[in-house]
């Protein structure tokens, strides 16, 4: 493990700094937006702008890399990203913030694609799983640390916007000084949504719905906190609890995923999410209760993303996995764009409790659909399923495709081990 860390520590450090900056600006939108007098619906559109930019960037970044190379794309997008972060307190109107968020989403997507391609290039078949796991931990750690750094200044001023801009600028140094340009990669053409649905209806519908929940958690949790009257330390604690839950729950979910019917696990996770959000709808705003509910909600939603990917792989041939990942990411992106806007409208109608109501409806829908799908198709035997790897929704298609490579490698290793065991048994 230490050898693996030594080979990629600079990339992980740089990406952690970027995630701290990204996490701070996501929370700042809700807190500072409330100070500026933006409405809930306006803030929801601003939140959706990020995911629109991210989805477009995930499609265009590979072409940019093929044209001008990894280093130039990374440096250019990083510069725009740093400038966008510092522009928020200067251009304080909803339209400007929406445009800036689209730009930031586009730039971050391109930065992730570039950095993750370097990361995947640095990994070997033997270390890819560990490298990706370390990367996911670094991402979550950055988002959690970001919430603590929100308490270093006043949201009404400039200081909290300067910090993420500085961190993003500093992140370039360890990354660019530690890597060599990799050849422009060939991006895989995504599988059509119709083909994806034919292979895995549950994952296709589930990941579309889940996109709305994650986008709401990532961008609208701070909007909810401000609307509910929480203080800034309480808002950041609430958001941090979501990401702590996401990181902690990955391990038991991954362990269970490799040992039981994944549809049943999806159903159970969604049902837990439904119960926690229904409780949130009626529990009021007692801070300690909110922390527990946030921990559970985040712990359910984020591992479900990786669970849907692993479940999809169970019904695919190895050569189709990369294409399927592109289709899943697109479906997820559509849900992530629509989710905050719908939640914003619900919150406009019913108040802050709309945050919990929207999430509860989504989790109930996933639960009911998973229940129905279990009656339509037999389960894949556990010993024929692939391994689970905790890919996060904050990753680009490159990390998801790298995870798919790892799935294939694990399946090939398992097949070789079974063949070797059979040969040994026959010789005896």
C-alpha cells in the first residue's frame, strides 16, 4: 500500500485541494445566496448549472485533450476554474452565478478527466483497485475538510471565496510537476439509453433518479440549512455529515454487495433512505437529529451509485462495460440537472421541508421499482457477479471506465484461478 501511495501521492494531493475548493464553493452558494436575497428556486437553478456544465464537459474534454494534450487542457481549465471561483462575490446576481456555475462544472469535469487519466495511467493491473479506492477517499476527504474551512471567515465577505481559488491554483503544482503527458486516449462511445435499459432496467431508472438526490445533497443541502434558520457552523456540519456517511458506508455496502443479491441490497438501501428522509420531513430542525439523518442519507445515496454500476456489469459482457458506463453517467447527469430545479420548486411550495419531501419521494420510487424488477427477472448467482468498487458520483467518466477495467481484470483473474483449481483437481 505504501508503494501505491508513493506512486500517486502528488496527484492525490492535488485532487484533494481541488475537492476542498469545490466543496467550499458548493456550500457557499446556499449560504451567500440567502444573504444576497436569492430565492430558493433561483438557487436551485444555480445548482443545476454546475451539473449541466459537468455533463457537457465530460463529453467535450476528451476531444480537447486529443487536440491540444493533457497538460494544456489541465492548465487552461484550471485557470478558468480559479477565476470563476473568485468571480462569485464580484458578480452577485442569479444569472451571473448560474453562468459561472456552468463554467465551473465544465472546467472541473475537464480537470477530473485529465487528472484521472494520469491516475489510471500510473496504475498497474495489480494496483488499479487500490489507486481508485485511494482516489475516492481523497475526494471525500476534500469535501469534508471543505466544510470545516467554511468557518474560517464570514460568508458575507470575500475571504471564503478567495480560499478555494487559492487552493485550486496551488493544486496545479503537485499534479503538473509529478506527471508526464499521457497519449491522447480514445473515449468510448456511450451505449444508448435504450440499449442500457434493455440490459439493466433497474440500474437505468435507479441511477437517473439517484442523480437528483445527489445533486440535491451536493448543492441544495446548504440552501435547506439557510432556509431552516441554521447557523453557518450548523450548515457546514450538516453537509459534512452527508459526506462522512458517504465515505463510511462504502465499506459495509461493498462487503455486502459481493455476498448477496444486489437487487435486494439496492432495495434495502433505498428503503433506509426513504425512512431517514421521511423522518427528516417531520423531525423539525433539531441539529443533532439532522446530523444523524444526514449521515444516513449520504451513506445510502452515494454507495448506491457504485452499486448500480456493479449491478449493471453483472448483465454485460466485458467488452460492453465501458460503453455502458457512458450511458449510466449520462442518465445520472440528466437526473442531476433536473433534481435541484424540481427540489427548488417543491421548497418554494412547502418550505424547507421540501428538501426532505423530494428526497423521500425519490427513495420511495427506487424502492418500489426495485421491488417490481425483482419479480421480472431471476437474480444473477452471487458467485457469477463481479466485484464492487466504491466509485463516487463526483468522478468523471475516466474513473468509471478505469473501474470497469478493474472489474474485467478481477473477472479474468477469478476465471484463471478457477481453471487452475480445476486442473489441479483433475491431476489429483
